């Protein structure tokens, strides 16, 4: 009788342990809310364009998220010189967002530069373009970054107005 009772107790312990383990696994699977993988949007720009750099830093601080709630990271392609980078663009690297210094620069590398891409910032004119090689969901995320960048550059170009004296 004693042996039978001990076997039943052991069986109950094993069943209890198995049930608790299963419960713990199910609980952790349901509550394991991992952060979605970030979307990296690469931006080609003139390394000398400090206005663009400041605007990119400002929108990076906003911690943008894609339409699929993925964090957006902005990576800039910064060659030694704008002209060197322009030669490599579309051949050695394919940025998701390109900021040209002139519409002619787009023509040089066969990227369409629509008139509405132009943006005046102080005395400089920039052309913000998402090239045709950027696909679907990535394009939508690049458009979000472009919109935020345009807004930030326009905000920066506004004359500062202080309180009335």
C-alpha cells in the first residue's frame, strides 16, 4: 500500500511539474513582446550640407515608426565628396532617399527629379527624391522620412520669431 501511494504521489508531482512548466512556457510566449526589427532608410546627401545633417538628427530624435510599427533608423551615405558619391550612387550603393544639390545631378545618374522635389533652404536649393529602385513597403517608409525631413527643413528655414518687446 505504501509503495502504491508513493507512486501516485510521484506521478502527481511529475504531472504538476509538467503542468507548471507548460503554463510557464505558454505565459512567456504570450507576454514575450519583442521589439520589431528596425527599418533602416539610407540617405545620400552632400556631406557639406549642414542643414541636412541637422534636420536628419532632429527627425532621428523623433524616433519615427513605419506603418508596420517598426522603428525607423536613418543611415547616411557620406562619401568623401558629393561628386564622388554621385558617381557611385546607383552603382556601388542604392540609397532609399537621395538629396541632390541640383536637378541636373539626378539627370547625371538617370534618377528622375520631379519639380515638386525642390526645396529652398536659406540660399540653397535641395531636391529630395526617392529613386525608382526603392520597392513597396520600403518606399512607403522612405516617403515618411522624406515628409518629416521636408517639414524639418522648412521649419529650420523659417525666420526665428521671438516674443514681442
